[in-house]
């Protein structure tokens, strides 16, 4: 008998992160990160990516996605999902580059 390895899913990972306090749903609107549930808005420098998870479709490349676990300076924690590859939202990608570049620019040398 072979042990089956469970493949993580986007929904399952979102549930697991919610259990760890990442309960807000985020979306990128007008170049900022918007908290869908609370209505708060954050600039890139107010955001930290705690972790991210990439998912690849077994049979359909269109199923590729990425899930960011995000924490804001104010302590609000949640997730931001995006497609990965050709279907990715360019606004999400641009915002996440600002987040990463901001961290690199302020990192101690």
C-alpha cells in the first residue's frame, strides 16, 4: 500500500491561514491594498508579506495561483490571492513589487 501525499489547495491553505489569524481579505485598488471586510486602505510601506504559497494546476496551467499572507503595520492580518503567470493581475504584481522593493531599500546593510 502506498501512502498518498496530500496536495495543498488554495481553499485549504486559506482556511489554515485564517485559523492562524489571517482573516481579512485584501484586494489591490488604485495602487493600494484595500481590506475588503473592514474598508481600511494601506500603502506598500505599511505591508509585510509573512509568507506566500504558490499553487500549480495539475492539468490546467490556467489554475496557477499565488496566495500572500499579509500583515499590516496596524496589525491587520489577511490574505491576497492572485493568478500566477499570464493570468496574473498586473495591479497586484505592481503593488507587490513596491512592497518587496521597499523592504530591500530599508534593509540594514
